[in-house]
């Protein structure tokens, strides 16, 4: 009897324990479901959304299906796979809800709206699963519920933050407007993205921040854009890493307030500016390869380059801003007009300045009928780095001052006499670094006499052909400086800390050689040549007329260095290398106009009078006299 009682009590206790365990398990599951539906980070099991072509299945909570439209109403993690044809993932959750979409081999298209539409949430994080390919596309025509509505307008659109990450690949085709657009912040942490869009490929109104990833962007307008121009702390683009291949019919990367790059490899081919900001551009690192129909790098305010490798293989103007500070980096610029240009105002060079890519140069601010003269606050300052400029216009052009305090600068300037190796409206001083500039003689302007580092200016007896090497050797035949320009040249400006006052140097260029003794800050050898039909002619209509040639010039409809604004500055050439020729004024407040790149000289105009420069040797000393 006692044995039976003990056996019964044991069974009762075992049953109670078993029931308690079951209740605890059920309670935990209910808690997980509650968390999955609440605000904040997703907790608990994933909700699985599976596309089956013309139907969709949902396993889990937080999402519901109406035909092929899946509406997510709660924070959580949603794993998407399969294919949905003419459907939509709509996120309409709480304002603080964080929604994560894991794309696990997922394809979705929508013929009349966004395929992924963020109506309301705290943020939408789109994660691409490792090793998967995912595709999102929209149609060419949208149908809006309300007349006059214009949103959504992107294949992936959200009124709130979008975060992109993962180890897979996402291909987005924006057939109507943008590829990916956030009306708040767009952040990319990782992943591979192939985006083809009628308008902007990637757009965040308040900001775009990219920390890494691989990007192939093909845009009918801008490649990457931040558009908020109403708040000072918004409207910025920051790139710290990533690999980019951007092809854009407008601008490659555009920001309103700040465009900052600290790393990454960026390849841009754009019709308009490659790198553009209506405020400031800061380049602290990264590797750029740029081909553009307008400016390689443009800021309405300041451009600051501290480091990085920048190769501008094709541009109208290379680097342009109200102020340009170059403190480091390796920079190689090829331009049809000015290589470096400090000028105020918004951008407009290379096209009509309004985003109209069809009109070519006719509408360029400061072009035909534009103003000339200095711009308050404009300057170029170089304190470090290795800079090479090959320009058909002015090599370095400042509508204010030019300061060189360090670094190495090589300029291969214009071959025509309507532009110069250097062109500045204020002062142009050198106090450090090495400068070597070749080009034509007609508009030659050297550094100012208030420089603190010695400068040699050479006019050659004849024009040297492209590839003609020049060398400067000291008395002990040590080669101090040398160059092998890719373009023809008739003048040379050199400055180095090694040039000593009173020392005699041997300069050779091809078959021509001369002895030059440094005497004062500016030392000249030879006399200005190549001025037949050059500046000061007062030719009818001014130099550089024939604006029709600007239209449809080249694959990007850009203005060619062989054509120029219609009207130059006042005539009256001076042979002072610190002042230049005066054939045309400098650029207007918008940074354009005033140049005559590529113009052939007209006959029957007076030659230079050979006026002696300040601190120079007698101007009438010929190259042959110097040689003897």
C-alpha cells in the first residue's frame, strides 16, 4: 500500500513539473512574439516572405499580404526570397520602428510604383545575404492615388532613413526616376550595388554617407546626390571607403553643403562636374580617376585637398572654387581651359550652367557678355603635394591671389598666346616648393617681386617642339631641375629653394643653351617672342569669337579649348612677366569667361616692346649673347 502511494505521488509530481515546463515554454514564445511587434531592434524569429511569381506567402508576424502587395506594420526582421511580379514591399510601421529586410535571392518588380516603398518607419535596413543576387525594378510610368502627387519616385523609396549593408549583390533599375532615394539619410555600410536610373542613382535628401561597398552607377542625372539646401547641417555627402564606377549625364557626386572624401577608389565619367558641392569640397584621401565635360572638382566656396591621388584625364576646368587649398596628395590635371581656377559664384563652365546639357557653352556664365576682373576673397594656396597640370587655357588662374609655399608643381600651359602658365589678378608669391612651368609667351605672367624665393623666367629664341627636354645645371654640372613637356613651349618659369642669388646656371632646351646668373627675385633671360598677330591688336569683335563652335563639341557637348568666349579684355600688351599681356581680362565672378584658348594669332599686329622686368637682366640680351 505504501509502495503504491509513493508511486502515485511521484507521478503527480512529475506531471506538475511537466505542466510547469510547458507553461514556461508557451510564455517565452508569447514574449518573443510581443517583442517582434514592438518598437526598436527586431527580437525573435524572422518573418519569412516568399515570392512565387504572381502570389506571395508570409510565415510569421508583422506583415500581411493583399494580392501581391506585402505591407509590413511592425519592427522586426523580414527575410525575402523568390520572385514577386508587379508587386510591392510597403513598410508602414511605427515612426520609431526599425525594419530589417534581408534579401536572400529576391527579385521584385512593379510596373506602376516603387517596388520597395517606405511609407513610415524609424529606418529601413536592406541587407543582402552573402552569395546572393537580388533585383529590384520599377516601371516607366507611375500611377498615383492623388492628382498632382509626385512621390514615390524611385525603385526603392523611403520617407525615412535607408541603411544598406550585406555581402550579396543588389541590382536596382529605376525606370521612372531615381534608383534608391531616401527623404532623410541614406547610409551604405557594405555590399555590392549595380544601379541604373533615369534620374539620380542614389539620393539622400539630408545626407549620403558611404562607409564601404562596391558601386556601379549609371545615372541619367547625378550619380550620388544629397539635396537639402535649407539646413546648414544637412545636404552633405561623406565617403570614407568603397569602390565606385559612376557614369552620369549630369554630375558624378553632388552635395549642397559639404562633400567630403576620406578614402575609397572613385572612377567618374560625367557630362557635368564630376565632384560638385554648392558649399565646400574636402578631400582627405581616396583615389580619383575623372573624365568630365565640365569641372573635375568644383565648389562654390572652398576646395581643400589634404591627401589622396587625383587624376583628371579630361575636363573643361580641372579644379575650381572660390578658394583652393592644396596641402598634399598627388594631383594630375588635364583641362581644355584652366587647370586650377579660383573664382567666385556658382558653377557654369562647360555647359549652360543650368543643367541643360544640350546647349553647350553658349549659356555659360561669364562667357559671351560675361564680366571680367578680380573676385573678392579668391585665392589659390599650395603648401604641399605633387601637382601636374596640362591646360589649354591658363595653367593656374586665380581671380585673386596665388600663394605657393611648398610642394612640387609642374605646369604645361597653353600653346596659344591668349592664355598663360600663370594668371592672377592680385599677387602671386612663392616662398617654398619647386615650380616648373612651360607654355606660350604671349600672356606669360611670372611670380610677384615680393616673393621670397628666387625665380627664373626664360623666353626661348624659338618654340620648342613637344618632347623637347630642358635641363638646368649648376656650375659643377649637377642637374638641378629638368622637364620633358608633352606640348610645345616657348617660355619657362622655374623656382626652387636651391636657386641662389649670384649663382650662375646653365639652361639647355634642345639645341639652345644659355647661362643665367640669378640677380634678384625675378631673373629673366631672352625676350618675348611669338607675338605676331597676338595681344594688343584691337581686332574687331575681340579674340575668340565664333561661339557656334562651342555647340556639340565632343562626346560631352563641352566647350573646347580651341574655342573661347567672344570678348576679351582690353588690349595693350606689356612685356612685364609679373603682369602678363593684358590681351584679355581674367574670369568673371562665376569663374569663367575671359579666355581665348586655342586662338590662332592674326597678322599685322605689333610686336612686344621688350620692356625690362623688375629684377631682371637686360631684356635685350639674346639667347645667343647669353650663350657666349
